[in-house]
């Protein structure tokens, strides 16, 4: 089983990438590939640029990664109550190639933030929007107060109750 995981942030120290990486590691007998949004930097999407250059090769590469997965593990960063600009740009380029960006693959959809809501706003937006783009959302998880509930050195959730909640969600796969 192949898992493609990514955090929806270009930050070098993305807490969402850390959460996605940890969650992906919890699946048994899985080959995990963690994507970095920095590897998919494209010009800001506009129809004018699309007319000039056509379908961007990095968008095609991102879509190929989605297609290669058996399971997608996605943890979205929340910037001002919405997706990060970096994720939204990759997503916009991809949707111009196919409306089914996520290829009906089973998805674990997550978010985390330093605050107590754990990215709840962006998670709600994605839960409602992603199925229209081919996401087969099988589980949803939010990790509030990342700095208090995640052990950076051990690269795992340190709050036992929240860790068990995530593990229960993963059992649903």
C-alpha cells in the first residue's frame, strides 16, 4: 500500500507536514512518500499565464503523485481562515488539468495549528469542497495547540487522548 502525505504549507518547519508524516507512519505495511509543497512552486495561477505556458509540468507531477497513491494523508495549514496560498496555487493549477485532483483515493484529512481550534475553519472548508474534486474522505482529525500536543523530538503526538483519537480514525481505513 502506498501513502502520499503532505502538509498544506511551504514552511520549512511546517507543523502540518510533521502531523501528516506522523499520521502516515501509523498505517501498517505502508510505503510512505511525503511531499514538500516547495517542490511544486509554480507562478501564481492566472488564465493569462496558462494561455502563455499551458498546463504546468509541476501540476502534472503533483497529479501523478496523487494518482500513484492508495491513500492520501493531507494536513492543511490555516492561513487567515483558509488554505495557504502555496497549497491553493498548486490546487488551482491542478484543477485546470482535471476536476478530480484526488482521484477518488481514500483520504485522511487533517489540520493543526498552534491555537486551540486546530485549523478547524480550513478543515471545514476542505471537508465540504474536496469531495467535488475527487476526495474520498474516510477520516478527519484536528490537532489543537500543536506546540503543547506534539513532541517534536519524538515526532509524535504527545497527548495520549489525542493520539488515540487519531489512531481510531486510522483504524477506519
